[in-house]
């Protein structure tokens, strides 16, 4: 059992088999909760009270939830999907506050090869343990790095980027 680690699964699992697997793994941890889908207010409260955010996604377009997690001061574990590093920026991605997990190979657009899942799970476990160690050592993301990472996605900054692009066409 891993002491002093509390896990909260937020969102809904895609099938009952996934939920059964999650519930089975609950024996490994001191405390585990299944919150299901939540309102933005409740999700924000959980984010503010959490240390690590894990996004073990097999496909993700533009994961705004990662920006929300970083803005809340959480260290991050995420699948290393195309575009995520560019989305978060080089400075943040080179920091110890994020761990990227190589994705499995895929049968098709969103279905991983079954034989790759044990390796993916092992990488995911290692990345989570790395971030648990960071938190235990008080290796927390600095406010200025949060501001630089999240700041590029404020409405004002997005408007400036759009305006700059529009000037190129005029």
C-alpha cells in the first residue's frame, strides 16, 4: 500500500470493465474516490486541493484541462500525444513538474493495441511515482512558471495572437 496518497477519479469511465479495473486497483492506495462527472465549480475545488493531475489519454485534441491543472498548481502526468508539448511550451515541458508517458501503438485512431497496454501502464506508474516523489520533496511548480505557461492562453493573449495573424493578411 502506498501511504498518504489519495486518488480521486473524476469523469466517467467508458465502460463497466474499466470501472471494475479501477475499483480493483483501489486496494493499492490508502484512499480512493470515484467522483464521476462534476460541475466546473466542484472540479475547480478538487483541482485547488490536489497536487498531481494525471491525463492517461489515448487521444486528445487540445487538452485545456492540462492548462486548468497547471493553473491550479498541480504537477502533471500526461500521455505524450502529438501537439501537447507544443501546446504547453518548451519551458514547462523541460521542467520536473511534468512527466510524459509514451503512448501505446494503435489498432486504429483511438484503440490501443492490447499487447502495448502493460508497457504503457508501467510507464504511467513510473511517471506517477516520480511526481509523488516531487511532491513529497516539496518540488512544487513555481508561480512564475505557472503564469508563463498559462498566460499564453488567456483571452487577452489569444486576441493578441489573432490580431497579429490578421495584420499579416492586411
